[in-house]
C-alpha cells in the first residue's frame, strides 16, 4: 500500500544559495547568437560535490532547468540527499552502523563472468 501524500513531511528545502550557478558561452552550431550569449549553464552543489551542465539550447532558462534536473539525478546528489534525510531524522548513526555491518568483507562476494 502506497503512502499517502498527507503522511509526508517537509524535512528541508534547498534554495538558490545552496548552489553555485555558472553561465558560459557555448559555441558550436547556432551562429553568432550562440557564441555571443552566456547560454550554457553549470550548476554545482558544494555540499554533495555534485555538478551538472547543459548547453544544448539557446535559452539560458531552459538550459538551467535541464542542468538542475541532471544534478538532481546524479549519484553524488542522491547519496547526499539520502544521508541528509537520515541525519535530519536522527537515524544517521544507526544507518551508517548497519551499512558498515553489511559491508564486512565476509559478506562481500565478487563474481566474474567468463568471456
């Protein structure tokens, strides 16, 4: 049974100040407009080390939105988000203890598939 939206709580939110947004000229196809405008967008989330950029469109706002989507989908940001949620719920010690326990060498198995 899926959790209802009413049972969700907002633990924290991120704002523009939590990110570093850089713009740059993209070059490539698109002629003079593309070479003269700062259409490319790079977004960095310092807390997680995640970064993403988008430069395909001529519209900076659309490139910024796509860069944010890429950053939110990145493994580094997802890992930071999971850890931050656990920390704010007061479960960080328990989660990391369980992870360390499950990562003991006796539990790990490496398999190789013959070529």
